[in-house]
């Protein structure tokens, strides 16, 4: 682009404050002609860019700097910065635990008071450093926790500047209109593993429907403090719809993308639900729901596959253009009438969900129906196995098993998983014991009441682990267990891997790319680490598509290795620029001196997958939603423990 531009007068150089302002203008532009105006601004900026500025300007615009500055890097930097200084040189309040300006002697005094006789200067210095590191780690944990439930840098940084880390949790709560990171479930190999993990502690089994996860925010008044209120949607009921209430609504995907425009048929249904509850004398002023949006047959209400749902357009969908009907199936409630429910047990949250959000089937066939996800409250193994089979018959992927109340588990030191991978006992918000005497009614597939909890036996040599039943944003918690049909064979775990390179094929495949090099995502560094090669499961048509998409001179291929890929000594014929996620299966996991995946977690060798085979492209997942290095390491360590 720059080579085609000739100017009589040199353009002004890029400076931070004006570039920042121009980026905000681009973000706010909407409506007719906005694309042309955005393009014009970008052209002006590129013309002014010098040297490497153009490269990083483009990376800024596409949201990937490729310098390892991932979310966790920024969160860590923020926590440490606000621990070590205050804005404008202000002095911290005397009781601020997290501030360490040079003038302050609290840390030194605390260590000096404890050092006692016989400690050398080196030992005292080490104690001071450890105490400082401990407080820095606690500060980082707070910033991570707040970010997970309110991922908006503008709000987080403003609160840090005004109030510091000590008051951050209070000043930046969960809020309607700002999505929170979803809670995820841990993988299991089958129904038997549920009982080896949870024992007889009460849980509920829910159908894991084959749809798109949704996080729905609704309010009867416009939420305040949003970065961009215009992205919310007001639904104004037609005069003929006297059974609906005017609501403000936003719907987010699993990776927090606003998909309100994709599902205009959801708003009328929720407007009717709000009207119904208000008429009962139980107004719904605002709420945040976790749900699965599933394609359904409008005549039989039977579930359809995710592929059917993917046919729907992603933007500017009009009611009259909808060909694929959907149902909203709720399974959790994180916020209700101005109160955060993150600290409540799942039993309490589920009780409120069933009490206030009972099923609703609109009379207008164009509108989505509202249901509660099919579930089973019986903890008997035979009944759970039967429910699993019933879920598969209804085209669900499997079941999700969720702990109802906080539990205390015992771990055998000889068999425990690395606590950095699987222990959530001191992360997230503390759970609250349920005081509800009875669980909410189950949906049609459920049976009887859950069994009671018993106290674990106290044996020496075993450490205790608290398993919370609270909602833990951005965590793959052991209190939610996922049992899918695909997990019951081979290595038990399907993987979401990123294609990062390929070699020229041999024999019949000489004209195609084969095998394909795949990687896992490391959220700490932003790197994609090579994990295996795959040449199984592909059709000829798929190979042909790869040739087109990853042509050597094309947009998604490169002769040189992209900086975000870590491949050790592997040198494929062509590198793929990471842009998609594939679902893969394999026989088992093995340690490998060749592949670097999870090597920084496990030690000298990385982890690889034996006999990998391609299942499908995961169009619903971004690179950041691929299998991570920590998940891979946990899968390797867990294999063989639960036959």
C-alpha cells in the first residue's frame, strides 16, 4: 500500500496520543459508509508509519501483536506496577498491604521483628525478598480474579489508579453488560470416574447439548458505566405484544464476542419472561444467565446439530430471514436483581434459576423457546449411566456433572495431580454452604433427590483439598466434570489443536500437504507449541482445500517460522500462520524429546499424541480457546488413573 502512495509533502509522524485517538475513532464508527471512513483513517496512519511502525500498526488493528504480550502478561505487569508505586508519587495510605514504595519500611520492619537471634544478613535479605514476592503474588491473584469476572482494562486500570489493589474487588464487581469469562468443566474418561472423583457427594447431571454457549445479559434500565453502550440492544415490544416488557439485552459467545445481532429471536422471549415474572410480583430487574443456544426442529422441538446452527448468519440477522429456529437452554445464573451470585453454591444458584426462570414457549413460532437444560438429580450410578445414554439419544454430546455444595476431598500424595494444574482450593471466591432444604425440581429426564454428603475419613499422609461449588470464572474446575461420547474410547480426551505447518506428501499424497504439524496454546507466553504430526482422518476434498488455503504464496502460509510458534528442531516444508482450530483424537499421550508442548511444565521432555487423527474443524473456537499446555500436561498425568 505504501509503495503506491506518492506525496509532495512528508506526512506527520505517528505520536502516541494522536494514534490512540484515531484508534478510538475507528472503534466508534458505525452505520452506512463506516467501512470507507475506517479504511481512509487506516490508510493515513500507514502512510505516516515509518519502518517497523507499519508492521505493529497492522498487528494492533487485528488484535495480535505477536510479541508475547498476552492477557496474563498484562495482568501480571499491572499487579506489580501498582504494588511498587502510586500515581504521581502519591504516598499510600498507612494500612495498604500491597504498596511498596522505597520510602516505606513495613516489609523490613516485619522481617526484622521476626528474624530473632542467629540469622545472618543474607538470611534476613532472603526473608525480605520472599515476603515481597508473596505479596506480589497475592496482588496478581486479585487482579486476575477481578479481570475474570469483569474483563475491561479501562475499568480495571481506572479503579487501580483511584483506589489501588486493596479495594479493586469492591470497585470492579460483576456487571450487567460486561461479559465475564465462562466457567469450564474438567475432562473425564467415563461415568465411573465421576465417583472416583466425587464419591457420594451430591451432584446433578445435565445434558451437554450440541449448540453454542451463550451468556445473556438483560436489564429493564440501561446499564451504567459501559465502555460502549451503543452495542447493547433495546427491545421494544410491538403494541400487539401486551405480554412483553421493554428490555436491554446483550448476548455473548463463549469467548466473549457480542452476538446479539445473530439472535434477534432471543429478545422477545426474554421480554415475555420478564413480563411474566413481574406479573407474579417477582420482578426481574436485571440478570446474567449461562445457557446453551441450540438449533431445534420447530415442529417436533427435537435437537439439531451444531452444524445446523452454524448456517445462521453472524451479523444483522432479521426476524424474517431466520431459517434455523433455536431454543435457549439455561443451566446457571450468575447475577440477579443487582446481586452477584458468584459466591453462592451451585445448589443455591440452581434453586433461583428454577424458581424464577421456569420454561416459556412463546406463541409466535418465530421466537426462541426458553427451557432449562435436561437434568438428573439421582446420584445412583445406574441412573446416571441411563441418563447419559438418554442424552446421547437426544443428540447431546454427553453430560456435565456438577457438584451441588462445597466439598472437602482427600488427595493421595502418590497419585495427586500437580497442584498448579488441578487445585482450585485457594483461588476464586469462597463458597457458601447451602441452607436450602431441598433441591429444585428436575426437568423431564430427571428422577429422584440426590444422596447425602458424608465426611471423608482422615488419614495421615493425605492432604485435604476444598472443592468449591461456587461459579469460578475463567477456570476449568474439578467441581464440573464433562463426560462426552468421544471421550469413552482411545485416550479419552479430544483435543482442540492448531495447525501450524506441513510437509510435502509422498506417494498418493505427493500433491498435497501431508503430514500436518499441530500445536497447543500456551496462555502464559502466547506461544503455540508443537505437539504432533497428523496424516489420518482427512478426505481428498479436505486436502484440496488445504492446498488452496495454505498455498505457499497465500495469505495463511509462510516460508519462515512465525514468531509465535515454538517447534524446537522441527522444520516443515511450509509454515501455517495460526488462524484456525481442529478437533483431534489419538491413542494416548507420550513424553517426547522432539515436541516441546508442555515441556516447561513437565521437565526435560514435552508431550506428544500417538496416532492422532482429524475429526473436524472447530469453527466456534479461536486460537486462544484451543487446548492449552496446562490442559495437555494434566491429560498426560491423568491417563491410566481412571480405567
